[in-house]
C-alpha cells in the first residue's frame, strides 16, 4: 500500500549513510521503511560519509536534509591543514576525486535534461583551476551573537557570545568562528579574523542577533587583487550605536596589521533586517585609501569595487575567457568583415568578455555589451576607457527589453556571447536572442543544468551544439561552469513558432 503521509517532520534529526552523490553535490541516502527504501537528499555530502542531518523538506516520496555534523569520514578523504568551513565541503577530497564525480554527474545532466545527441563527440574536455587553494578574490564573513568555536562538540547547543566567521552548517542564525586559514581565500588575512573579532568585541557594541534582528556588527567583506596583492575591506554595521564606534581607529588597526596591502577601508551602514550585505538605502563611507582594487585579466585592467560583479577565481577565469575567444573566433564568419558588423555580449557584467571580444575581433566589428545593473555598466565603461579599448559600447538595460527596442541589429550579428545568471535565460529573452539570427552563439553558464535546458530550445531553432567544455572555477564545491559553441543551420530549424519577428508590432 502506498504511503499516504510524510515520513518525517521538518526539523527531524537523522543519522544517514551517504550511498552516492548526484549532480550539484546532493548526497543520496536511503531510510528503510515498510514500503521500501525512502530517499533523503543531503547537499554537500561525500559518498561513504555518515552524517547527522536535519530535515528541511519532506514529501511523500523523498526528503531533503542539511548536514549538521559529519560523524564518519568517507574512504579517500584526507587530512588538510585548513579549518573546515561549510563553503568548502569537499576540501578533504583530493582534486582528482572531485573532478571524477563532478564531470560524471554534469555530463549526465546534458544527457537527461538537454538530450544532447552524440554527447561524447561534443564534449571537448575539462578545464582545471590553475590553483586548487587560495583562489578566491572575495570572501564574506558574518558576525553573530549565537555560535560556537571550531572543534566544539557538534551535538552541543550553540552558545551566546561574540562570533565572526561563517554560518554554521544547517543554520542561518549561528556562526562558527574562523580561527585560521580556510584554504579558499588569502592565507595571510584569514588568521587575522580572530584579531578583528577581538577589536570589535572590545568596542562594547553587540554583534548581530539574527533571530531578534538587532545588533551593530553585521558583516566583514574583503576583496583581493591577485595582481597587485592588495585588499579592500568593508565593515558592515547598523546605525544603532554608530556614535560609539571609532571607524577611523578600526581602519588604523587594519593598516597596522596589513601595511601596504590595505588598498582601502569602507564602512557600510545596513539597517535592513534581511541577511544580506547589500542594502538599497544604506550609506557607504570610504574611511581610508581607495574604494577599489585593480585586477588584471589577459593584460586588461579592471577596477573592482565592493558591489562590482567580477569572477571570483580570476586565474581560472582567464582560462574560461580564453575558451570563449577560441569559440567566438574559431573560424572567421563572413559577417565579421562586413561593414557595421556586430558582436553582442549579453549579461556582460563589468564588460570583461566584451573587451576581450573587441581586442580579438575584426577591425569592422562593433562589440555591444548589455547588462541590467547600471553600476556594472559604469565599471565596464571606465575599464574600457582605462584599457584603451575601442569599437565597443555598453548599455544598462534588461536584455530582453534591449533586444526588443533595438531591431536594427538583426542581420548584422555574427556572434552572440551569452553569460546569464545562475537561473539561466528567461524563455522570452531566449526567443528574442534566437530571432536575431546570429550565426554563432557562445553560451557561458555557471549552471550547466539551465544551459542543458536552454540547449533544447536552441536546437529546435536551428542552433546545433558543436562543442562544449566544463570549467572547475570553484574547487572544493559542487559548482561547475560550462562554455558551449553553437552554430546556426537554417536546415535544422524544427518548425515555426508563429510568433512575429523581433521589433514587429
């Protein structure tokens, strides 16, 4: 008889053996019942681990649970000198083992979701990160009035106190102190986090109490330039107690510790009750130095501010962008030599790809970059001017709206580069992209599952997948990025959707 009620309630604690890991790092566990095995999915688990996990969602056929403690390590896990943090769940797994399951499960997504024909012939290989450790150029730490120290008994209750580090596994309200190098960010700065915690505690002002939505200290955000070896530090607080906080004194302590590596110190006020660094109505004060660092990719300089979107692993991004250029200019298109030829970079962010496209493209080609975020477009324009890149224009606009408002580009586009957010491209925007009838699309994705989904619509519109590569931008996590080359073949169009061409009423 089929089960008619849910097996577990939200919040139930389970001890589970992880039998396998699916795409996205979802561990698979089975709980025996009278009706057969019941599946529980556990994110950030490793095959062979035994974990304690708290149920976050339960349906009749499966449940999801978040790890609160690893009770037994899996065979193949190794000791590391780094402090374990939730943001690097696979750091104890050798990089070769991480690649094996990430590559295997991601390719399975293209088979199941995308229905990609001749997948093995289309797959052009795996791109490793140049460095498996200390590759990040940005890190966000949280203050909390509830938490624990590393090494504390995972079964013990959280304590009240003053904490600064990362959210504890399975919680949004408790923090585990960072005491040393996490293996992901700057190995010199992270051991200073405990000193920063002590400075803040000595001020007498309280850390953020998430359940009560009150407190003073909220976040510490740090950006790093790998090129210049500089750090930009942002302390995020509320305004409740601001008159008692010595921002200049805090900046001086940072400078004494970091010396010439401190590019600047920014103090941001955030009175929003949500658990986010960014605030719509907050105020930002530059207390010391500059409000940006400069990063270099492929010989181009980019000014990176606190709110700028920029690749988190710049050295691996260079490899990804090299592949984008290789696909974009694999074989010269006739359109590239025509007068007024256009290459489009949609969801362009700070314009990194657009500038590289302009530098590598033909002399007759104009590169058009489009992104919704005005601040990112402002950064893109400034960096293009700084780098002396000509033949490029940037527009702050919704991609779908921009394509509707500018039908004049149709027939002039040789290549479109798509680099959408993790959720992928909306169906409406994708249809507008398709109707521009570019000869070539280079699709960069931070979520292969949404890219595989979009490949179906592109294939039906005549865009065949010629080749794709997977890129390991984030070692020790479940994330995989992909870059794909698609070519338009009018003979492969599967029917007509009957919708008007772009720009027609």
